[in-house]
C-alpha cells in the first residue's frame, strides 16, 4: 500500500526500494529491451486492434495530431502489454499498472476509462512492446512483477 497504491510511472513506483534490491534484481528496475512506457492524456489518439479475436491488442494506427502522435514514441504495430486501471474497493481506491497482453478490446477500454480525474488521474500510463526489438518472454517475466 502507501507508495504502491497509485501508479504514476515505473521510476516513481520503484523509488521506495533500497539500492540493495536494485543491485540484487536489476531486471526488475529496468524496462526490458524493446519495451517503453508512455503517459498520455485522454483521448489517447491510438487505434487499437485485437491480435486475435478476444486476445491481445496492437497499435493499428495513430490519430493524426492526437496525443500519442504528438508524444512521439508510439508506433504502428506496437503491442500493448501494460495499462493503468483504477480499482475501487469500498471507500478506497488504487491505480495500478496491470499486465494486459491478453486483454480484449472492451477490457482495455474499461481500463482506460477508469483513469478519471475524480480518482486523481490526469493521464493513462501504457506500456508497449516493440515486436522487432523485444523478447516477449522477457517482457512477460517483467510484467509478472505487477500481477
């Protein structure tokens, strides 16, 4: 809880861990090669398409002049592997980065929609894998940390 209840970005999320942990488990403190994180305001400006029916999402296109295109990192073909979502339990809430390699389109839309200002969210954090640069097995192992 505490620092871990509201995900802003990987660097802030990992701040509470001591240097000893960083040295012992460097793979947890660095994004895998070919993986990147972006913080985007809504609307994201990304056209997603399912990799398979009901499973996995990739960037099919970017909206011209949209937030993703202006940010500059997101490219056509990138795979969505993580997204922030707000979870509400009773009177408490938390925003977490959740692995989403197997999400369908509607689940992704629900996650994006949950990042609302009333929960302190000014943006949506998305983590992408660039297929020609990343090792999917390493990315999945990294994302397991957030399950």
